[in-house]
C-alpha cells in the first residue's frame, strides 16, 4: 500500500522531531540547574550559553525554538532568576532614586 509507506515516513519524522525536542529540553534543564545550583564555573558556562545569540544546533536559541519558546523572553526570565533577590531590590531602589 502506497499510503502506508508515506505515513511511516511521517511517523519517523515526527519521532525524530520529538526526540530532538526532548534532548533540547534536557539541555535547557541542565543549564537551568547549573545556573541555579552549579559551582561557579558551571554557573558561568550556563550564563554564557544562555546569553549567546548563536542559533547553531543545541544552542540556547535553538533549544528555545525547538520547545516553541521565545529565546529573548526565556533568557530575560532565567537571568533575572539567577540574580540574588537582594541585588534586584537594590537595583530597583537605585533606579527609583534616580528617577525622583
């Protein structure tokens, strides 16, 4: 049956895409873990990876796109989460003082 071969090809392609999405998700989760809990070197590497604008395979941008997430929004959220709360509040206090 000709339709069976075509549907098998589409199934294989769908499995390939899902596999890539799962791997992209795992890479992103590892970077988040390193960013939040990693030793200094791993945290710095995760930060550089997240800040990179490269769109090569398994870059931050590639992983976000594979997971249908906006890289800029995700980057902003993750980097803000990695900054200690006391520093964020002091930055906002400084900004409020400068605008008054």
